[in-house]
């Protein structure tokens, strides 16, 4: 099972950006502050994917530096996979440049790692998988 | 019905870029040359969305100029909607900056228009809909 999990979009202000998506009939389902990344996030479901608005809490954060350098815009693309360790191993074999060389565990228990844009066609790419104890589809 | 239809990614070479996606277990399903945009495209299905690799056929094309200015990376995000005229009207009412002020008809008959990044959080956004005579879901 592979899909586009979400698109991370850096914005100056979630309050300012969300009205555009509301004009498209899309709505923020969930907001959250991620302290260790100094970012406020707003998740907007789009079909079985999501748009994740990213508003920095301080200038000297990953998203804050991105905004200062590039302005608002797409920050990363996240692909959802079913066997993240196999994908990591395959990319290492191929010599892809990774931001971290191990799978990380996110706030909700989901697994992820990032591939450097230089190895992913200029796109900062997140590979992610649901938390190992997340509810499975019947029969999965 | 709204979903992420595709992500357009500008690349120097489809041949060079596709191997990375193959490492993720993704494959090019279809390649096409779009003469009037002077671009070669390769569609990679990802769940019910697609990644569209865009290779310019000449430097003086929209994608060629993008590559020269920014390098490889995300070129546009396309959202699929069910009533494109209603979305266009709503965006006009809200004063969004549009690349064209009418719905365009694409090669396969699909409908689309583009919203300028200045009105869409820094992202060049395509709004699209299937061709009016495309097969519908049963009961739709």
C-alpha cells in the first residue's frame, strides 16, 4: 500500500492560509503544536491524503529558515509505504542521500525518515508508515 | 469528490529520475509528449494519485525556465474537484489571482485551470476535473 500521505506546505500564518483552502471546499481537521520542531501544523484532508500547513513558532527552526530563504511554498512530500525498513534498505543500497540513516518514531507512533532533495529530484521526501500498533484493515 | 490528482515535478531527465521512484516500488505507467508546452511527461501512479515527471524539450519553455531558475523540484500541485466551474467562480469572488480566467480543456478532454502561487500559499496550484464524457462511477 503506497499513497501520497501528505504535502507539507510552509506558510507564514495558518490563519491566513486556511481561508484559501476553505474556498476550495477543504477544511482543517486538526491542529497541533510540535514543540521539538518549533512548528504549528494544520492538517487538511484531501481524499485519502492530506495537506499539512506548517507555521514556524520561531525564525530559527527548520520551517522558519525555509520561509526566510524561499518564502511560502511546498516544503516536503510524504509517501506512505507498507514496509518502511525495506524501503530504507533499498535506498541505502542505491546510495541515496538520507537526512537520517535510521527510521524515526513520530509523535503519534508513526514511523518516518527523510530523503535529501539531491537524491529525490529536488523534493524533500518523507517516507512514512503507520504506527506498528495502529488499527489494521480487516484481514490485513 | 476532491483528491490530490497529481504532483508535477520538474526534472532534467525522466530517464535519470525514474530509477529513484523504482527503488520505492513505483513505476512509470505512461509517457507522453505535450508539444504545445514543449514538455515530455511520465506519469507514476501512487495510490489514487500520480507523480508527473516533467522534462522540458527546450530551454525556452515553462518547465525549462523553471529548471533554469530554481533547479529540479516540485513544479505544481493538482487538486481534482467535481465541479470546476463552481470552484473557479468561488475563487474569482474571493479575488484569487488566476493564471487564466477561464476553464481550459486538456489533451484528453479533461478540464483545468491554474491558480497563481501568490494566491495559493506559494504553490502553483492546478484545479482539474475529468473530461465531461469520461466514464462515471456506477450510480454517479
